[in-house]
C-alpha cells in the first residue's frame, strides 16, 4: 500500500490536491477546485463525496459508514468488479467482487483551478487471481469539475478472453424520497431482484417500496429531486444495464451501517454491466464503464 508520504509526493503537483488519514491506514484524497470538492478513498478508488460549488452534496455517505481496510464503505461510488452482486458460481466469495475492499494505487494526479484528474490502478496478484483467474490491468480514471466522471477500464493483458460484470454503484442524496422521480428508464424491461421476475416499466419510476432492479437500458437517467429543488443527471457509456436500488423501511433496519431513516435520504442509480449484460473482454482489448454525474435545474 502507498504510504501517506508517497501519496503526498504525487499530490504535491497542485495545491488543489491533498491527502489525509481520517482513520489509521485509510488514506483519503481531497480535491478542492473552484468548481467542486471531492474526497476519494484509496481503498476501492471510491469517491466518497462530491460537492459542486454552491450546492449541497450530490453523493450520500452513511453516517455509520466504517472507514477500515477491508470493509466496504457505505456510500459514494463503490466500484463493483469483477462481478456485480453475488459471485455467479460461489456464494462464499465477496458480494460485488473485491475491488471495493482492496487498496488501489494512485498512479496519476493533476489539477488546474477548475478541473482535477486522478488515475488509480487496482493491484492484481496471486491472491486476487484466486478470485479472478485472468491477467488484466484495471484502472479508474476520475475527472472532477462541475461534473464528476468515473471511468473504470478493464484491459485484458492475457491470452484468453474473459467476461466481467461490474457497476459504479452510485449513492445519490435525495431531499425527500417521497418526491423523487427517476426518468430515462420508463418503458424498459427490468429484472426485479426481489422476486427474480422480468418486468416492464410502464409508469414513471417513483420510490415507494423496496426497490432492487436491473433495467435493460443504455440511456442516461435524470433523477428529479423535488425535495432539493434540483435534478441530477447520470450519463453513462459501456453499460447496458442501470441498477436502481433503495432498501426501503424494513430492509434498511437490517443493514447495520445504515441508520433506520437512511431509506429516505438516498437512491442508488448505478451505471452497470449486470444480469445478462456481461461484457466479454478479448486479449489486448479494454472495456470501459463510465458514469458522468452533474446537476440540472428542476425543469
Ligand atoms: O445494487 C443493488 C444491490 O445489489 C442490492 O441488492 C444490495 O445488496 C446493494 O447492492 C448493496 O450491496 P452491499 O454489498 O454494498 O450491501
């Protein structure tokens, strides 16, 4: 793992960039430009917070999140890789893969007054090969300004093709869960993870119950947050599935790193390759999964 000194040296290229350890052994990078502020944990290359200048935070992070190596942080944009959800063949393997609980390496950092660029690399070794028995180079590329872009690149550096599922598991804050509309996934088919049924989204999407759906869609999503009088757009590429998740009242009570009221405060709108959307990465080819977030007035 890179030391605080290593990270400080890499980040010393620009005054907008810094690093701290809110918890021992858990480095967090801070980006503060005139357009926005962000924090990114080295573990999982996980964006924790993103606050456009003059606005309220866009990402939700649980007040009960644990910041300790090896524990997934509840909130921000967890990177689910090399599988989404349960491991396809072995339930004993970690939910959502191992990328989000592994310390990544910061390999590039630059910033101007308005825009910062960070690149992280996932260390893959004999240990991780037990979970993902292929040769790959995995990097996360972030552009932080008045929009936030996270691009997850999986390059096949081996001789055999492989398949992955993955997600940029974005937690968006909402002002009032009862006054949220999610546009862009109407008239799409979706896999309802609660009963395993394929369904069709006829009506505009509202969050009124436990919601855990994999929509078949390549479209951007617009989340209209009437409570905060704003909309958040979730643009994407390299993704044929959009996951919508809110645990609602009862499920939230079973999630120890979420307060009971949390279901009222976030919606996950995830740019994913999930369900039957399982990209094949051929030797020397790269799959890129990108999400771009930003604010829009509540039209
Ligand atoms: O993205 C939806 C989902 O797969 C839900 O089923 C729920 O498990 C959620 O992810 C959170 O997963 P986590 O492992 O972070 O608790």
